[in-house]
C-alpha cells in the first residue's frame, strides 16, 4: 500500500506497559490465598472443633493394647473399663484413641519411658525443601501417639506445613503468642508450656508455627551476632521446661541453615534425614552433612555441643518405576549402610490426597484412591515409624535390655 493511501489514517494505539506489581498487589495475592485455604478447610469439614474422631474395632483395639478382645470384654463387665458406646442394634461403635489409652492404663501396657530414661528429641531435618520433612514429622508423631506414647511436635518452620496438617491454617488460626516466637525473643520466659496445644490425637500435642517465626530467624541471628550466643540454647531450654510430660519431642525445623536450625540441632539428641533418591537431592544431602559437621563444630566451640544418640537417613518420595531412582537407592545403601532405614517411603496418592484435605493418612478412615494404594502406603508408613520407635526404645535403659531379650538386637 502506498504512503498516499495510508495518509490520513489514524495510527494504531500504542499499548501501555502492564502495571508493575506493587506491595498492594502482593498483599492482595496473600489475602486471596488465605481465602482459598479457608474454603478448602470448610469443604473438607476439618475445622479443629469438628475434626473427625478416629475409632477402632475391638479387634484392632485389642491388638493396640496388647490384650485379647475377651480380656477387654471382661474388664468392661467387671467395671475396670467403662462400657463403650453402642449402636441401636447393640454393636459397639468403636473405641477412640482416648479409650484405647484408658485400656492401656488398666492393663499396664503404656510404653512410657521410665524416669531414668532420656526423652527422645528427634529433629527431622534437611537443609533442602521438598523432601517430605513435614510429612515424615507429622506421621511419625501420630504413629507414636497411636502406640500410646506422650508426644509433642514442635513446628519450628515459619511456613507451618506441619501445623496445617492438623487442620490448622497457620496465618488464620495461630496467633504470634501461640508459637515459639515469644519464647525465642524473650530470654526472661522460663517455660514453653503456653504454646503447647492438644490435638485431635490423644497424647499428641503441638507447638504451632506461623509466618511470624520468619522474623524470629532474623532477630535471633542479629542478637547472636551481637555476642549473645546463649540464645542458640533457647529451644533446648524450652524443651527442658516441658519434657517431663513427654516421651518423645519431634522438631520440624526450617529447610535452611539459620539460627533456628542451629537451635534445633543443639536441642536434638537424634536426627532423621529425609532424602528423595534423585541426583539433585543426593548432592544436596552431601552438602547438608558437610554443613552439619561444620555446624556441630561451631556449636561446640560456643559451649553448646550437639549430642546425637543416633542418625538415620530415610528415602522419601521414591518412584519405584524410575530405574535411576532404584540405582541411586542402591548407591545410598552401599555408601551409608546401617545409617539408612530399611523401609522406603514411596510417592503415594494417599499422602497427596490426605495433605489436600489438611490431614494425614493416619487420619483417614479408609482409602481415598484404592484399597491397594491405601494399604501399601500404610505399610510403608508403619514400617518407617516402627523402625524409628525401635531406635527410640533402644536409647532407654529400661527397655533396651527387654529388646535384646526379644531378639530385636
């Protein structure tokens, strides 16, 4: 077309550049995200006050208690146990974990540590995110509570992933003064009891986390840099203030090497390291052990040595269909030997579906996908957690001899 032909025509409008994201834009995204989380919780009917109560058949309850169904029925008849609620047709509706624990009290089968046994303080730690750290932490805590132990899970990560798996939205349901933050910040506070909250699992308590812990990380780092190294002992001091009430403390730290992670390492006496069997994660874990070695040296120099009774690595998020992952798993077993747990925790749709409901597989009454997938996932979780339970008991003098007699060692 000639210039003459185009003369007099309007030039096409020049598109203005899109507006740059502002602080208000980000705040809006945050608010909308909270709305989505609240909607997901409502859809799943998982508000804390309406959390579903898991019930166990008399056969399952008997296995958990270590007695026969007949023994339970007899204890109910003679009044040692309260009668369980029944349906219209007379059948038992099932026992809650609280009722199962009452049976353990009657039959003296509680697995609590003796006063002379050291508490197990387990850090589930890796300095890389996406390895299944919170999934492992919460399932381990619930498994041990289901076995009758007194357990406290301390969420030390500002993302609050462990907290959310109890049906709690960290930045909606948790206030700053309900987290570790006040205790870390205020050296004059002597007890962490204010933050210890009961969960829907009898015997399992939670110290929740929310975004405010992110500020604690920087405040703590600044104060430690100003020659206040005693603050690295604050989580250990907090645990010491509540530990008489628990057998096991589980710590879920941030996936990074910071002052809170240093405090967690100082407080822990056992370390569980989740590792997916990929090249990237294997490389990252190698760096993790290098940093861990340096960290332990730094803490020791400052008068806060790390005293670990055991270290174990756990393969997580494994895909058995990928040959490279099977190869890396074999390599890890060759390199790390007995420091690897025998059980592998594979990727499972059941874990994903439970997480989407702000729950765990142990919270579910049945499969979300298929019975086969559900049972396979439960077998793996129970295998992993059963191995950790044995490690815990081996650190208790009152039970180590019994385990040797049973041929566990």
